[in-house]
C-alpha cells in the first residue's frame, strides 16, 4: 500500500504522483502545514480550503476519501505510513526554497523508518534541468528556452488510478475553517475553486477566447485571458490536460490568425515554466536580485507606496489595476506589468515591496511567476526589462484601454468622464480635475521627472557595481 501526499496537486486526474507506476492501493492525505500557512494569506487559504473540499468530494464519489491532518507533514506523513503499514510514499515535486527544505526533512524521516519514497515531476511539462544550455544550469533568456520548449514533444495527460485502488480511511479527519487556521475572511471575492469551475474555465477559453488571444490578451476590458492561473497554482488542473486542450483547439483553427493565437497562449505557458526553472536553480530569487545592479538606491517613500497599494496614485490605469487586486485577488497580466513598472521606476520603490503585496492579495500568487515578474519590471531578474525602458502609464492606458472601460469599472470616481479626460488626467490642470472628477486624486508624481531619476539611480548603481 502507498501513501500519496497531496500538496499543490489537488486533483485526481492527470496526476503523475498519484497515478504511480504500478497498480496498487493508495491512501491519499493532505496536511495543513503551519510553515506553508505562515507564508499564506486569507484569499489564498480560502481558495485552498475550497479546493481541498472539492478534492475530498472527488474521492468520495469514487468510494474513497481524503485523509486530512494538521501539523508538520515531515513527521505526520512518515508516521501515517508506519501506522497504516504502507511501504511507500509518493508526492509531486515543488521548487520553492521552503518546499525543498520540507522535502529534504521528509525524505530523511522516511529513510530513517525504512520507507521507500518517490517525488514525481508533475507541475511542469518539462522538469527543471531538462531544458538547459549546453553548459548546463538554466536558460536566463526566455527566447532560447521557448525555442526548445516549443519544439519538444509534450506528454499526454495521465490516467487517474482505478477506483478500486483508492482507499477510504476509517477516520478521515475534518477540513478546518479559515478561523481555525488563524485567518480572517478575505476582503476580495475568491474565484470559484474545484474541478468543475476549473474545467469550465478551460473549456470556455478554448472554445472562444483562445482564438483571439494574440490580438486581445493585452486589453483588460476584452477579458480574453484564460483565468487559469489560480487552477495551476493549486494544481486543480494538470498542465498536460491544459496543453492537450490547446491541441484540440489548434485542430479546430480557422486560419493563420487563430493558429498564432493558440501558439501565443502556449508561449505564456512556457513563460510559467521558464520562471519555475529559474526558481529551481535560484531559490533565493524571491528575496534577492538575480541580475543587474545590487545597490539601487530605492526611494521607497511610505506615502507613495500607500497610494500605490490603495489605488490612489492619480494615474488611472495604475489605480484600476491596484483596485482590481483588492476587489478580485487578481490583476490582468498587462496591467500587472504597468503597476509593477510604476512602483519600481516612477516611485523607485524596492520590487520586494510589490512582491510582498502581491503575495498577500493575489489568489494565484506563485513564487516563481511573481518573483520573476517583479524582477523583470525592476530590471533585476532573468531576461528582465532594460532599466532605461520605463512604461509610461498614460500611454499604456490610452493604448490598452482606449475606451477607458477597464479603468472606469474599477475607478468609479471617473465613471462619468469621457475616455479622453481619463487618459489626459495627469496633464489636466487642477481646476479641470476639480470640475470633472473632484473625488479622484491628482497625480502623486510627475512621470517624466521620475523616469529620469530612475534611470540615473540605476546608472549610479551600475557604476558602483
């Protein structure tokens, strides 16, 4: 008999670790780990609880159950294996520093007890180290990674274990509530979690929006993105089944534009894997610069940072993104880049301030993606934005939200303003702002001035290095 330890793989289908290699009885367990919860937030724990609850229901539909425990899994899982006469333990690999420390401790405890164990590569189409330059290590430039990733054959989804092989524990335990885990109700509305909502998101996207993805993905009002990031975060969907769905969509394309759109979505899946590979080789990237200057003189003004966090900077597209984060626990990807550039360049605030704020409020927070994205914006990461390229928030808003639909949805103070007024806001006089939207703030900084200051700060840091 085998114990399968669920972590960020909250599904039965397309689960390599759970499927195993041979037909055998499997008892599945999920452990609420205080070390992991110590890095969590209300919205992410709310999503986790709903996903674990749904996973339990999936097991019960198959005549089995999910054993739920609370505490240190490096002790609980080996003891469970001993008490249930299991001879093996399986799980799926994760790549953060915390996860790897936990796994090392778990492996040591299992080997002390004479237990066999196996960590499967499940979260990515290609495991870290499998796509690398000739000299080894990992790719630091995405285009080289993408070329190899795109050309390699992808595995098909993995079959679920037979129902007769899934076991039902006598005392499966209770799934705790948010308050029992020490969390308040989230301020934002969490997305619906579980197998059915996730499959609905995938199928709906692959029926329609995937075919206009290349054209519309940068326009937040178009809502042409998949919203699958939260399902990948918790492993409610398997990456192979998502890729297989894109293959089915590719088979239905009606022209070159649709083909390019499906390929562009796959390219975004590759970006996710690129950052996971970078994290696996550089677990310190969640707190340390990967590249670029080490001694940037971050301004990090508390008042400016607070205005950014609450969506009161006076730059409409920035404020819309930050308010979407607070309302939905989500930010459109183009807008994530805009607000990150504004924090790190216009406000010259340390990118770790933004990373920590995202970690607290995003339902789909992923250490690799978020650290990679923040360091890209801050010009300190792998294949990062050059320090002298600074997003102009006014130009970005005008280009990607031309009718100000997205802005006016999340910034109601501007709801009655014409798009031109919204996009011209930083250039209006105080009298014009007072007349057209008296409750919305004036810009807290001058973009042109701050752009030059940021470039100078990076150049000084480069000279010092």
